[in-house]
């Protein structure tokens, strides 16, 4: 199983992609899909207050502690 080890943010600070322990760079949407089916560990898909699916780390409050990798 892969885990998230880093991420990429746009100039607004929004997460646009994730870096996995396997070295893959995947889009937010792909990470959402893979987390939903259990391919990636340590993140989970959840509905926000608007009913939109978003990703959250399982053990932390936010993704702020993940390094911004390029």
C-alpha cells in the first residue's frame, strides 16, 4: 500500500496533487478516487459542509505538515 509523502500546492495554497511513497505524482481527483477504494493509506475521503468529497489525513487535522514537493 502506498501513503502520501508530499503534495503540490498552487499559488492560492490549494492542494493540486499528491506525491506517494511509490514515487507517483497523482492529481487531487485521482487521490480522492484511490483513497475511496483503499489503494492509498493514511488519507480518507469525506464530505465537507457543502456535500463535496474532500480528502483529509487520517491521523492529523490538516495536510499542513506534509512537505510541498516539486
